[in-house]
C-alpha cells in the first residue's frame, strides 16, 4: 500500500514535468518552423544537382523535373528514415555534454537556423554546397562554446569526444576524394564515348550496340542502390544475395532494352534523319532563291567547303563577342587566321553579323529570340491576367539566361546532334539514380535535428545518463522533408539549375549522362570505403571531368574556383554563426527549470 510520502513525491514530480513542458514548449515549435525552412533551402540548393543536366540539355523542364523529384525524394527519404547510419551522427552529438537539457534542445535549433541561413545565402550566390557539411559544421560550432577550441579534432574523433564528424582532415577528404574520383571517371568515360561512338561515321549503328550495355549497367547500379540503401534499412542482406540480384538485374535490363529500346531507337533515328533531310532541303531552296535574287548580273562565286564555313562562323562568333581584353579567356585553338578565309567571302566578313543569328548555327539550344509585336491597348483585367500568367510561367518554367562568355562556350562546343536524342532516357535514368542516393542519405536526415529536439523534450530523463540510444525517426517525417525539399526545388531551384546546367560547362544529353553515371559510381566507391561523400561535390567533379574531356577551355574555371571557395566558407561561416548564436544564448541570463 503506497504511503503518504510516495504520493507527495509523485505530485512533486508531476509539477516539475509540467513546469518543464510549459517552459520549453516554444523550442519544439520554433524548431518545426526552422526545420521546414531548412528543408526548403536544401531543396533549392542540393536538389538541382541530379536534374540540372537534364534541364540544361533540354530533356526536361523545371516543372517536370520537380514532379520527378517529389516522386523520388518523398518515398526515398521516408524509407530511409529508420536507417541507423542516418541518425548515428545525431546520437553521438546528443551524448556530448551540454549545461542542461534545455540548452541541448536550443543547440539543435541553432544548428537549424545556421544551416538555413547559409544555404539560403549560398543559393542566392549560386554556390552549390553540401547540406550535411553545413549541419556538421554548425553542430561542432555549438560544441566549441562549451568545450573550447581544444575540442576541435584533426580527424572525426579524438580523446575528448566521440562526435562522428567534423574533423579537419575528415572535411578535407570530403572536399577532395569524391570530386577527384568523379572527375577522373567522367573524363575517362566521355573520352571513350567520343572516340568509340560519337565521332564515328557509323555512330548510329554503334549506338544500337551501346544501348543494351548501358541499360544493363544502369539496371545493375539501380538494383544495388535499392538493395543497399532501402531494403538494407529493414533486413540484413548478405553479399552473395546482393551480387546475384545485381547480376540478374543487369542481365534483365540488357535483354529488355535489346527487345524494346533498340527498335524504338531505330525508328527514332530514321524519323530524325527524314526530318533533318526535309529541313535541309527547305533551307537549301531558300538559300538558292536568295542567291538568285542577290546575284543577278554577277558571276557565281566559288563554293565554300562546309568545314571551312563552319570554322569561319565560329571565328565570327568570337570576333563579334569578344573585346580585346577578353580574347585571352576564349578558346584559342578554334580561332582561325583571317588569311584562311577564301577571297570570295570578303564581302561577308566586312559586314557585322548579329550575335544571335550567328548562334543559330551552333549547338546552343537555349537561345531565346525576341519577336517584335504590335502594341495594343489592354484593359486592367487583361493586364492582371497577363501578369498572373507571366508570373506562373516564370516560376514553373523559367528561361535560363547566360552571359556572353557562356554562350560562346556553348557555341564552340563539339556538336553530336545526330545521336544526342538516344542519350535522353539514359540521362534521365542516371539522374534518377543520383536522386535516389541523395534522398536516402542527405534528404532523409533533414528532419533528424527536429526529431532530436522532440526526443529530448519528451524523454528528458534519459539524457541525464550516458546511454542515449538511437533516434526513433518516423517514416512520415522523412516524407515531409522530401516534399518540402521538392517544393523548394520547384520555386527556387532555377538559380543552381542554371549554374550547373550550362554555366559551368556546355551540357548535352551525352555529357549529362556521363556526368550523372560517374557521380553514382564515385558515391558508391567512396561510401563503401566508409569515407565522407557529398552528392553535390561529387557531381561538381564529374561536370569538370566532362568539360575537360571536351576541351579544357570549355570549363568555366572562375566558377569552379568560386564554388570551391564556397565549400571552404561552408565550414568557416557555419561554425562561426553557430558559435556566436549559441555563445550569446549561453551568457544570457535565463531561468533554469529544475
């Protein structure tokens, strides 16, 4: 029979718990808003990486890419929410000492606010950065407030703590290892692709042999990602089962593509050839009519070879755009001497050809022409409707606009339009694989700081002991994070899409396929040796590799240096902002709940 003293103790404990809940209820509320804001900013900054190549090459629009992103990121993040690898970092963080449980919750809010601030600023500056690295740096910044700067390790762990990330050498490996592997693999793959298929006279026949091989490899990689990243979160899968599943998927993908995809590719190539022939016939007829009208009474000029004409047009692009101080930044290998142009072209070389008209003969597909229309009087209602329509169009289908140097870089890129369409679906498949890996690793952990706040708020007593355990992340938390990230990509992802889809290097279907497939390979290789990897940083390395394989001047090296400076500033700013915010909170007079 319980005594009177026991009853008094229970009532006192109830009052203390109620006091705790009433005092700190605002922290989970603020943390929820900060988590949604961080998921939105992650979608605007990180989600363009898998789909920027498809949008830049013209295979997808931003709206279609956003729909695909939601279809991948929501189930991918939800299925990986229970992964122990996702919450291991936060479990280690929660074991670290803080003054009180209230400060422990507030430190996670500081991490959320810091990460959101930096990702928003980085998106505005068109800097693709790692969201996970931002979170790690912010968490370590809060730890430095209570532990001091001697707490900062060179590696991910030292004798002072068990925090499983944040070491200086650990971050340096994340900056260099995965991007370097992706760069080398992308360079090698695109060089082999150009020499074996794209530059061959019988490229249309070779592509029919290449497609089953590509689909077989892609199916095997997709099966490996699903088994290891999704199914592996619920059941233990041994290596033999994984090898059998991957081999079977690769074989099935190769056979099905031979039966279904290859006949469709043959039909598509024939249709494209007929369409191109009809367009060339129409163009030649127009040119003949114009020449007959312009050259009446004059002798016929010498015919210019197609290769010489193409070189001359590229030379005119450079002469039209570049000023004297900009010539050193262009591709000097393609600039021809004026003496190489035949004498029959002197009249045309003296005329100033419009820049956009010259670009019509180049592989640049994103050139927007302006048509002058007659101005008509409109009512106020019509103006409002037009404004709403234009706003919706600019939001859901923005036009990618590039500067002159970028357009020249596109104009001078090698053209493989004959078989580029055959790489459109392989590009989409590779992009989906990158998105799936990103959803199960980086997007799945977006909600974990908020889950940590709720866990501390609801189970305060267990944080007074050393055995904290793992976070219990509900699957629908991950789904919400994936949905908000998809919305952020739709509304604000166009800035990074423009940066990665064309500013860094010229993008086509074949180039995008090589960069995305090597990104998948690099992430799998680095993850298997248990080293840090960021999908965004690996993707940047693959883009640079493809650009160098095309032409070393086809890479915007200023933008590459700017992005690398952004990676360095991620660690410095996130730790600095988190340190200042949490330090100000620690030294502010406050009421401590017993």
